[in-house]
C-alpha cells in the first residue's frame, strides 16, 4: 500500500484551503474599506451643505467616487480635500475606500459657489480637480 498518495491529496487540499482563505481575507479587507467609507459618507452627508472655514463659498451638493454601480458618498472627504489643498481634489481611494476593486473609478462632484448655478465636474482615478468660484 502506497501512503504517499493520500498524503499528497491532503497536502493539495490544505494548499487550496490556504489559498482560498487568503483570497477571502483580501476580499474582506477591500469590502471593509468600502463599507467604512460608505458609512462615513452617510453619517456626514447632511452636515456638508453649509459654509466652512477656508472655502466658505463652495457648497458640495454631491460627491460620488466609484464605478458601475459600486460607489461611495465622498462629500465629507471632498470638503476636507478642498479646504486642505486650496480647492484641489485628488480622485482616489483615500476619499472613501475602494468601492470597485480592480475597476477604473471616477469622482463626480456637483458643487455651487454661493447662490450660483450648480457645476458638475468629473475626474478619473488619480486625476486632480480644481474647484473654483471664479467665473
């Protein structure tokens, strides 16, 4: 009787189980980042419509980061970016996690300056937008 065949089968099963667990952990990490960003956006969505220090005339009406139905509310992060970077916003996963792992994403922002008409701007992932109230 050859004992090596059952041992090899067990080793193969263990290797597949370890690979599967690793892929699941990676997937769970991306999902957790997405969920955290989404929850933060929902919590702060109502508080991001008034004037703030530094850029008092810019009102972020909507900001969404993602791709093909997998997006997160990025209003709070966009507000922080424009205050920190004088109106510049980098479209990237730092806004609210990675809502669409492995897919190219876009940042869509609708903003207005004071009582002016709303402006819609779009940037691809890793591009920078400059929000401005100058006409």
